């Protein structure tokens, strides 16, 4: 059974800066375990709440422009497609013009692991991950490394629709 909606929303938006939380659209889980929109937001971000079926805490918030790409990934996984095949299908659909990718950079923030305290609305013990999607970007087009380099930002999945700039917490 998922937590109450207010707790799911509080946990889902914790990955965002405080000034973006109130306006975020939040997706979480109903009593049947189905992913549903818990709150339609007025802001630029969409947050996915923690799946109560998963042992490890995980929430992710991303710019609304990324929703078609993210929703397609969820649909493919729900249909039984797994691993790298999910991106193979999505990349092909982007190339064919069937799947939209934003032209502007799009941020995503995630928290992995740890535990959410619904009374205090805090997460302890989680690791943060911050990325900015820049579809088709490369090291050459950005001047960034295509491999991790200390705590410097770098491009992951260069040249693909899923290209994104990785940031290390504590930079």
C-alpha cells in the first residue's frame, strides 16, 4: 500500500530546490500500485515519486519538456522491454520524428537510497544526481569531456538523444 498522497508528494519533490516544489507536477502510486498524477502542477518540473514496491528510495524530477521521452521509457518497460533496448527504441523513434526531444537544455534531479521521514519531510542517507539533458551534444560541441574528470561536469551518452551533462554533488 502506498503512503498517503500528501506524503508521496512531499517525498517526490524533495529532489527539487525549495522554490520549485510547490509548482511541480507529481506522479505517484494509487492503491492498485499504478503510476498516476497525484498533483497537476503550474511549474516547469515533473516529479516521479518513490515506488513503494522498490526497496531503495528513489525520486526523480525533470523538466516538463522531457515528459514524452520519459513517458515512452516507462511505457516500453511496462511492455516488457528492458535494459539498453529501451534506449534503442527511443533513439530510433527520435530519429524518425515520432518522439519529441526538447531543443533547450532540460534539468533533472534525483535522489537514490536513504530514507524519507514524512514527519520532518527530509531524506537522510540518499545520494543526489544532477544532470542537464542537451540532446545530441558531444564533447566537441560543448567543450566538455566525454568521460568523468574529477568533479568537473562531463557529457554522458554523447551524440545521442539522451546526451546529458553530468554534475557531481559538491562541485
